[in-house]
């Protein structure tokens, strides 16, 4: 290929910043899952934690 040929390339778009609302939603979902897991544990074992 010849060195005097100009190659036109589309510039890469800048990376998008993460949505802070999604981060808060993920934290809330994890907290709910932890409470649900604890509730399920106590329902299955039938005794409180030591």
C-alpha cells in the first residue's frame, strides 16, 4: 500500500460515564437479597443465630 494515501477513520466515541442511578439500584438489590437470604435461613433452621 502506498504511504501517500490518507486513511479516513471515524473517531471512537468517548466512553460513557456509568449511571449513578444503576449503582444505587444495584446496592439496594444486594441489600434486599441479603435480608431475603437471612429470612430464608431462619425459616429453614428454625433457630436464631448463636
